[in-house]
C-alpha cells in the first residue's frame, strides 16, 4: 500500500465514521488531530504536497459527470407530461381509493396531483406551456379508470397539443353530464394542429341505472365574430372509442367569421350513440349561407374507416352533412333499426361518399353534386339521380318511369324532371320523332349544362 493509499484510507475511514466533511481551509493542527495515528504520513511529503497529490489522483480516477436529468428524460421519455392513477388507502376507512397525478418529464408533480378527481389534474396538464410554444406538447394518460367528477366541464384543447391515451385508459363521464368531453373551441384564435389518439370515452352508469346519453364526445366549435376569420382546422382524432353519447362527433359553426375545416377522423369506434356524427350551424347564419360558399361554414373534413354500432336508441348515423367537400370513406353505420343512416343537407356541395354503410337506409341526398360510390347507390356523380327504393325497404321511394339503356335495372328520375315518354316510331324503324317536347328540351339542356360544369364540354 502506498503512502497516499494509506492516507486516503485514513481519511475515508474517519469521515465515514464521523459523517464529517473535510473543510477546504483547515489548520495543520486540526487536520493532524483528525488523522490520529496516521499523522506520521505527513512527515514524508508535508501538507504542502497534499493538495497536489490529491488533485492528480482524483483527476485520474474521477467518476464521469452525468448529464442533467432533463437531457436523459428527453431520450428516455418522449412525453412532456404523464398522467396516472394510484390506489391509496383512505385515511378514514382504510379501503383503496383512486388518486390522480400529473408528472412532468423531469419528475416534478403538477399542482393538484394526488387529488381524488382526475379532471382538474388532466386540465392542468392541458393548460401547460413549453418554452417553444403555448401548448403543453405531448401528454400521455396511462391505462386506468378516470372517473370524471360531477363538476366536470369538459377538457379544453389548445393548438399543438398531442394527447395520447393508453389502450385501456377509460374516461368515465358522469351519468347526468350534458356537455362535451373534448372541446376544440375557436373564437378569437384558431385551434389547430392538435391530435387526440386512443382510449375510451364512456358514460358511468350507476348500479341498476341506465345510460342517459346527454353528452357529446368530441366538439369542434367555431364561433368567431372578430374582424378576421378564425376556426378549428388541421386537427386529427384517431383510435378512440365513444360509448353511450348523445352525439359522438359534433361540428358546429355559430359565428359569422367561424369555420371548421380540414379536420381528420380516422378509425374511431362509436357504440350505442343517439347520433354518431352531426353537422350544425346557427339558423340565422344558415339562412345567409349560399351553397358552394367557403367563406365560413364546415368544409373539407375527412372521415375514414369509422365503425358505428347502432342500438335501439340510435336515430341517425351521420346527420345533416353540410357545406363543401366533406369526404366519407368506408364509414359504417351498423344495424340501424330506425331513422336514416345519413342525410345530406340542401346546403351541401360536392360531398363524397365511398364504400361503407351510409346510404343503405332512409338515405336522403338534398345536396348539390354529391358523389357516391358504394353498393347501395351504385355510382352517383351528381345530384341528378333518385334511385327507386322498393316498398319492402324503409323509407321507400316510388319508381320513376324512365329507364337508362335497354335493361330492366334501376329506373330513375333525371335532374328532377318528370319522366317523358319515348317518341313514337316514324314508320321506318324505331328512331325518335323529329321533334322534341318542352320537357325533353329541358332535359337535354340540363345534360349540356352538367357536362359543361364538369369540364367535359367547352
């Protein structure tokens, strides 16, 4: 053992036994007294060399300094905030009781953590900001039951929020709640570029009770009346299940400068709702709206691969589709017992429906230039075709008497005109007569106008 090792051993032994730190400025007498029997070591090199020896030794064997915890956390934890629940014994009864926490990536708990109601904790996380922007960034709600309180008023979602729920994270809505769970509401500013992904939203049904279905799952609400237009746009919702809502998804405009545009809904599952998707506008604004106008309204939203399971209470699948260019791809309204699978409002323009189960029961298209490609309506490229629905089906439509082609397939009414009889033969074959009646002239004019509008004629 070297003199230095013996010295280091003495110091370490002494400090570990007495839990005393060696001061940086210490007298020779006191230091020798601290060393006790090991003081003879200092006769060889003296205190003058002690600092140099210690410095060289420690620099050679120094433990690497760890990076700040924030740097580690960014690599190990992609979320800015994690919300979780933990069962703790009730101090009075001793029975387990759920407590809720919101933890920042650096381990800091947000205010109200430890509360027995989750909604204030979740909203506190949603209200946070990051140095880069005014949004909280990534929030993860871990699996568990989150029983929302009787004072719950809905979760307000800001722009640039990424809210991810675990696959078995349940937001349990109070049985009497009549508001919205997730609210993206624009008045003086846009609400944009946010994502809600996963989890369950369901009604908490008391023992022996039943679902009241008074609430809305996801609300997109534009009420701007400021000089500049403001709206709800470029948001995405996916992989969430919504049970027992009055309305699963509601898009509403009630401000003259408001719009709900270009939002995406993908692979949502909804069960036992009264209405799965609803489009709404304040009546006085609707009265002023001109079909095809995109100044305000509900435009170009995208719905894809939605699974909507009806029950006896379901009255409509997709209600009052309105305004410009809203698209539905493989949206299914399963097992509808009453009401319409969907309907297109008379102020809708260029609605697109592809595949799915949206036009199979009591479907009504009152819009302009609706495009449909599915197994129930065939191929519909405008607002000109009303197909026959047999009397054995719900909401039957009487058959028009004009046919397209020579087959006995669907008989159709053309561009809203009453069918006309074929011109009688001329005696030299079955060609039409030389003259067209007024109804036929109007039909041909409508055909010409439509082909011109679609760019097929110049």
